[in-house]
């Protein structure tokens, strides 16, 4: 069950998601207007628009609007929209974006060629007025037409954006200069308008290239999806589009090919490179029965694979969906930016008008006041504000994904940086999760009978201890079980034949008035986990015990040390016996350890810490961990764990390496730090630039250059996160 109380199937009925590619946005004001237009469509629960990715993620009710209705709402607001879904659609959108960037680059080159001669008077070289007018006009009205179109769309929709500021500022400079040429009197400022347009376009081009670099992680994931699969049909092998492959189909994967589906190996042996999917740098051996995942690369062997999941249902499809949703989400701090952006442009226009009036009224210099007003309009474009948060999120979430860390949304990053306490489950998190049965002892019955009954009870269980018992009982005749009841944190109750049996720990025995066998203490003191088998009918009676040992992961000690270096309090919460838990705690240097805990006990302990003022992260991989993961401020699920654990977690680790826990918190802190840096410089830039422009200390040309560089610097600062590698863990290739 997920934290909101709904299962995955319930959420699918109640809510679906639609993703759109948005065209024509230039600043945070644009993103806000598209968001409001989408949110106003009946049936839309929530809409989030990301300026950096130029995408919208819309949650709609089960019978909500169609993509066509949402696209119509975006177009009515003055923007363009395309649906995102299939590989072909995404390839078309990527090609269109690349085409736009190429065209923008040509426009920058032409604008620069026409604008640079306008700067000659600054070097003492006179330029005839008619020639200046001839050079500036195509820059203003042909190359700069995009600003007029954008301004018109914004004003028609009752709003204002960056295009309005640029159009107003450059038109004022051009108009004043054109009048001066036609009347042969007054100063000319053609270079101001033309260079501002050139520099703004240059900034948008550089910004676009930087945004493409920031989103490289999600594009790399999308590029992993093969378009065709080699399917075995009636003894022949035929190429088939992956979209037409169905569960149960047998897919043949040749050496060096990318795996097209999720499935189990039927025959063949090979090694598979999963680095781009899980961050694991070493190829993993695959033999019959092993799981292979779509998007990974087959090594030297030929594999025949039985398909289990394809497309969006595959692990790769789920990762792409999760990362895409995370990139479209908004950090809590973004709400402040949205509020500022909603009133930013009207306020700047008011400041520009006031600047002109004060220069005219107090200094009696309307010409200089006009130029100062133009500088105010140009320097205050809100691009940097709109890019500050999403650019850092894209880079941070992308860097985490490359390391095998999947972050659910931007709010998770905000929560993760506040974590001061990390609670770790033991089995499957700090240990290998593959215990091996060592000792089997019967009391009045044979060891084989103890194993047979225990394995019969655990045949339907996915717990690691159940796998250990079933492996040891291989070859025995197991019986069907009825009235099976799971007692979380204690064990199992069920009927084998006509008798009821219990298999579990000492707490389960105590419920029936039974004491553990004396031999159990010796086994537990050796760090083993003991399961007791008892017959409950006609009277409760102990039949035997099974002891299993699970080994610590080689990375566990390093993982705990990494958490301590981050200044975090580390605790161990386990349902295992006290001796085994304390043994693990001592080996790893964990001071606080709690044993014999039920799922409810773990959740209660976390709640108690929270009431004491702590911010808690819970790390686990099993069904028993789901309540604690949901109760914690941040749930971190270890990859390969139960679906319930993954659903309750804010962060999922794609491989069972506990060192990634510290890495996840570290990248969250780094990403939030970049967000804060970007927002500081974006606000500081405007707070500093507006007064300088208003007092006439900045020319429009310098203001245009500063505005362009501000957006580029914000994105470039975020791009520094791409250099991040998980500390203490093997970096992905």
C-alpha cells in the first residue's frame, strides 16, 4: 500500500498522466501561464510545466480530458503542444527541437553580422544614418519577429512575458533612432536594439545547448530502448517491432545486442552489461533462470529469453516514467518563484515608466531617460528565475539516475537534504538477503519431517528465509497448505493436511504458551536466525527448529561509515533476534539497534523519533518494511525488493548496494545547494541590475549581454552536478 492509502490499481483507475511537449515558452511567466491554462481544463487534477525540459506533466481523472483538449487549451494560451508517448513521437519532437536550435544558431550568426557594424561609431568611425537604418531594420523586424509574435500571444492572453520586455525595449530604441534619421536630428541608438536582440538570441541558443546537456540522462535512458526484437516462432526466428512482442514470447538475443524485453533466460550463458540502467559497472553473469532487463547489453553468449514485460511495463519503461515524472515535478521553493514571476513583468514595465518620468522630470533629459528605461526593460528578463530550479533538478536527478538512484520527485530532494537520522533494515539491506540453512533439529520427529512441514508452509512466501528453507528441502514431497496466515514480524500459521502448524520466532511461540528450545540460544549467539516449528493441534507442541545464517554485504561497513561522514545518526531496526541484530550492529559500528520488531513497531519507532524533532529516512527492501517506509520522512527502497516497498519509497536504489543510501542523500544535498545558489544569483542579479539600469549606469547593450549571460550562468552552474559521482561507491561507466 502506498503512502496515500491507494494501491497502484486504484490510482490507475482514478488518475492517469498525460505528457505534452510545449513550444514557444521563453521564461517563467510563460510556464506559469501554460500551467494555469492546463489546470483550468475540467478533469485536470494537477499540471506541472517545466521550462527547462519544455514539457508538461498533467494528472487527469479517469474520465478526464483527452490529449486533444489539453493541446487546444495550450494553443488558446498562445503556445504549441505535442503529445509525448511513443518512441516515434519522441524522436519527432527531438528532431524538431534540434531543427529549432539549428535555425536559432543561423539567426544569431546573421544578426551578429548585421549588428556589429552598428558599433563602429563607438570606435570613432562614422556610419551614415541611412546605412544604420538599413542594417538595423531586418534585425529588428525579421530576426526579432519572434519577440513580437511572443509578445502578441502573451498580451492577447492577458499576460506579459520576456518577449514583451524585449519587444518594448528594442522597439523604443529603434523607433527613437528611426525618427532621428528621418528628421536628421537627435541621437541614434540602433546598436542598442540590434545588439540586444542579437545577445538575447545568443543567450537562448547557449541556454538551449546547456539544457540539452542537462537532460542527457533521460535521453540516454530513452536511447536504450531497442525498436525490434528477434522472436522465435515455430522454430524460425523473425524480427518483430518490440511493441508487438507479448509476454510469453521467446526472444533470441545475439552477442553484442541490446536486450529488448524483460524476461528469464531459458537457455544460454552470457554476461550482461547493466551499467546504464543500474549503475553497476561490472557485467553480470546470466544463466538459465536469471532475469535480464530491457536496455541492457548482452555480452559474448547467445541467450533465449522468455518475455515477461515489454515497453512501459518493463523495468526500463518504469525508470523512464519515474525519471520523467521527477523532472516535471516542482520543488517547494519553486512556488515562491512562480509567485514572483506572475507579477514580475508588469512590475518591471512600471519601473521602466517610472525611470523615464523621473529622468524627464528631475534631470530634464528625456533622451537619457528613454535609454535608461530601455536598459531596465532588457536587463530584467525573468529567464534566470525560471531556469534556476528546473535546471538544477534536471542535472541532479539525471546524475542520480546514472548512478542507479531513482528519485521520485522534486519534493523528495527537498526532504532528503533535511534528513538527520537513517534507520536501516537488516535482511537484504545490510546482509546479502540470501540466507543458507545450516542446522535442522527435530524434537520427536525427523529432520526431514521438520523441513517438509516448514517448506510446505513457506512455499508461497517471498521472504529470503523462505527461499533458504525451500532450497534445503529440495527433493522432498511438499503438501498443500490451507488457511495460511502471515503474522508480520513473527512468522506463519497454516494447516498442512488436517493439522495446524506455526513457523516463526520466539514471539510467535509465546502467543501459544511455548518456550524456545534450549538449543536456540546457542544458534542465535552465533549470529544465526532461528525459526521454530510447532504443532498447534491438538495441543501446542514444539516440533523442531531451523537455523539459517545470512552474510553481511561486503559494502555494508563502508555504507555505514559514509552515512556517519555525512553527520547522520544511524540505527538498525530488524525483526530478527536480539543476538543476531546486536552482532551485526557491532560489526558495522552501529550504536542504536532494535531487534524483534514487527512492521508496526518499526513505524512506531520512526514516529517517536519524528515527535522528538528528528527527520528520519528508512531503508528497506521487503513487504515488512512498507509501513516504516511510508511513516518515515523519506523512504529509500533497495532495488530488487518487494513492490510494496518500492511503492512506499521516495527514492529507489537500482542495485542492492547500501553505499547508495549515503550517495542518495549526498546528491540531494548537492542539488538543493545548486537550487539555492541559482535562486540567489537570479534574484541578486535583478536586485543589482535594475537600479544600475534605472540610474543610467548600464547601456542597453551591456544590459542585453548581462541578461543573456545570467541565464547561461544559471544553467552552467547546474551542469556542474553532472560531474558528481557517488562517494564511496563504484562509479558507473
